[in-house]
């Protein structure tokens, strides 16, 4: 059962990220690649309803501006992409969250999404995420991204 | 005919993306208004002429569902068509919103073509060969 959920979450994540940011990814072994001292941004979002929990994503800070630029159709160097990067990461998490919940609970599930909370990811948090089986690793065009799904 | 369109979403990214999508899709826009939540949207709706509202569901201060309900209670603005643009579009919620008068639903992520299709349909724009 858990393998099926992981497979479904992985496929949904990669599909939504590709549609939203035009960035291609693949599942990755998070332990082999992650530099826990690296500069990562963490976005988290709660959801309530038929299914309750939190979806989190940790992204290298350099990659956040690239994600924002791709969503907005700008160059990463452009000021707007940089200033809007946290908001864009939150929006990406919002879209991923909606699709992931429907993937694991079905389209008939009734749920609501909270507001995304964005901030730096501490090395201790990242180290814990690497050890935690609720967190999955993805290689998103050479950037290791972590996705954590915790349901109650 | 050019439309006055109101975008309601707490994400400035989404408002920017929808704005670009509307332009890319060739939707005829007169004025494009933006609001970060339902309360701001109500203030604009009561002050300006709006032809169509594109609205998110989950927002702080006042969410999309509450906005739709309050619009329905106000005879001055209850006939303005609302389209939901969201990623939290479970079937029960979409049905609940349709029952409240929402005209259509656009799932994120979306294409400019999908935005155009829905705006044309809701506003009764006919295609010319």
C-alpha cells in the first residue's frame, strides 16, 4: 500500500512540476546527494477535510528563482522573478498539494488547503528529512528537491 | 466586445500568470482588476463595472466560497459570472460551488487556451471562422 502511495505521489509531483515550470525531474536517492548544509528554502502547507496533513517541499535557494522565472515566463535574473520567488514556490506547492491529495484520496475527497508558509530550511531539518521515510527525493534538472507528505 | 475582468487570488504569481494567459489567448480585455482576497474583491465589485470574476478558493481574510456566497446575497452584483481557478477542486467542492452559482471551473495548472475557452463560453463569445 505504501509503495502504491509513494508511486502515485511521485508521478503526480513530477507531472505537475513539468506542467507548471517546464522543468523535468526524476526520483532520486536523497541520502546520496543532499548536502544538508546547503542553502535550502522550505515551503509547507496544511490540508484539512476528508484527509488531513501537511505537504512540504525543500528546494535549493538557487533553484527557487528558476522555478519562479519558469512559472512567470521570465529570465531568472529578472528582478520580478527574484522578488516573487517565495510566492511562486508557495503557489507551486499549492498546485502540487491539490493534485497529490486527489491522487491519494480520489477526486471525490472533500478538502481545503491552508496558506503556504515559506522560510529557510535548517541543516537539522534537512538531515531529519533525509532519514524520514515520509520524505521523497527528486532530481529536478540537477537540483535535489525533497517532498514530504505527512497525513494524520 | 472588451471585458472588465477581476482576478482574485492571494498569490501575486497566479494573478500575473492569469493576466499573461488572458493576453496570450487573445481575450479582449478592457480593464483588468486584481484583488488578493474576497474582501478586496467585494470592494472592487461594488465600486466598478465588472463583467467576469476569475477567483481562487483558498485565500486568507475571505475565501472564494464566502465571496461567491456574499455576491449571491447582493442584488447589485449577483448576476456577475464567477469562474473558479484553483488546484483544490475536488468534485464535492466544485458541485457545491456550482450550486452556489459558479459558472465554471479551471484546474491549475492551466493553459491560455483553457482560459480563453471558459471566458468565451461564460461570456457567450461566438467563434468566427
